């Protein structure tokens, strides 16, 4: 039997005898050593492959518990604002557990793969003329009057469920990493990881805590620049957020762990996405590559990570966002006829 987060981590989660079992197979994602980058930078770099979750992002870790608690309250309707992955995840659980699911998305700003998922799972999709931050404001406004449960990360059960990422890393390594790099958008996930590490530390399952680095994009870096960004802009749509809902929790996590918020350019992000794909065989979405871009930036600034254990959270699957990748990968395709001689020639000339 496939292990499930609900039963495996029950005693660390707000689950009681009235909480209905929920799972679509989330969690227990691989932690893979990045052999080539580790060699290059003389440290141990690991990737947590959150794109291996059922809907292709870490959002499923929070969603299983949020939906379980929604069912416990006998509610039948869920709603979220989304840059894409939350809507895909909510729609999947909504489908399985027969919940009316509404997703509010910023018009024209959702990566194709994510939108297709919400459609496939059968969610009601409302595309608004506004950005993510405005979508979330609308959701907060609407939810009560229509009796919807909000399943964004402002729902505390999202953060509780997402702690399991930290639990798994400690179990997979046998200890806490020295450093963790993680992309930051609405700032829920970094706060979850910190909660998870602290909980296992307090339970004496690990004997140290990692230093956290939260990575934002240059054009959407409210936590680095210390101000709300009105029109956040970056190729990494999952972290295109100007007013993070969990800003305070995230700042506490960074301060308590003696870490830092860092910003990286879109070029850095795309370079990192390419390096991860071409050196390690892992295709992650741009927001996820930001974590590695952050690590590379700090190394280039002279930070010393030699012989340290470093985990980068690769939050989502690269297949979700084919358009972005296509733009800079297109030139790789050589077209020929079906004539084997011509094909042979094309290969030799490549
Ligand atoms: C949601 C998401 C993020 C950002 O997580 P927050 O909890 O909003 O900070 C990063 N990467 C991917 C792929 C995401 O889906």
C-alpha cells in the first residue's frame, strides 16, 4: 500500500477522530542528490521534487488536510484565488470529494498546464481582470456570503499540511539540512517548512534547525524590498505576488533561522531552470528554479557552503508552464524530411 500523509503524520497534524480521511496520493516525494552541482560547488545539494505530487506541485500537501477539515465541518464548497497551482490542486480534491470548487484566476496570467488541470478536474473557473492579489481580495470578500471555505494558504490547515515537507526531508536525510532554499510567493510554504522543522526539533526527532533562504523574483520581491509591490512582474508566475498574505510568518521564519530573503532576476531563474534540466535531468517550473538561482547567486557573492548539506525545494513540475520554456528552447529543433540520409546528416551537423 502507498503510504499517505494523513495516517503517517497524524500525530503531528490537527487530525482527530472526526476528521475524514482524505488523500489523492500526495507527499513522500523524492529527495534527489544533485551530483553535478554538488561536485561543482563542493557541497551536498539535494532537490526535493515537489513536482512529483499528484497535481504536480507542493500545494497537494496543504490541500489534503484543508479539504479533510472542510469535510469535517460538513462544508461542501471550496474557493481559492490562484496563480495556477492552488487551483489545480483544489480542483483535484474537489473532484474526488464531491465539493463545488470555484477558482478565481488573474486573466491571461495562468500557465497553460495549470489552467488545463483546473478545467480537466471540472472546477468552476472565473477569470478576473486583475492580478493575484486582487483575486485573493475578491475571494475573501465573497466566501462568507456564499458559504465557501477558502483553501488558499490563509487557511491555517494549508500551512499545517505543508509542514510534512520538512518532516520528510529530516527522515530522508536522517538529519536537518544546514541550509534550505525555497521560492517565496504568498509566503505560506516557507512558514510551513519552518513550523515543520521546529516541531521535529521540539519532538527531538532532529537536533538542529536549518538556515532558511527565501527567494523572490526581482520584479516581485515585496519581502526583500520591504514594501507592497502594486504590479508584480516576473516570468515565474507562481511567485508573481506583490502583497504576500503570510508576510509576517515568513519574516519570523527568516529571522528565527538566521536566514535571508534574496531576489534573483528572471534571467537567473531561466538559467537555473536550464542548468537543473541539463545537468540533473529534472524539469521544474520557473518559480522552483528560483531556489537554485538563489543558491548560485549567494555562491557567486562569496558565501561559503563548502561541505554543507543544502536542500532546494523544487516546488512544481516544469510541464505546467510549457510556453515559457518553449520560447528559449525552440531553436534546438532541426527539421528534416523523412529521408534517413538527411536525418543522419542533420544529427552529425547538430
Ligand atoms: C505556490 C507556489 C510557490 C509559492 O509558495 P507560497 O507558499 O505562495 O510562498 C512557489 N512555487 C510553486 C511552483 C508554487 O505553486
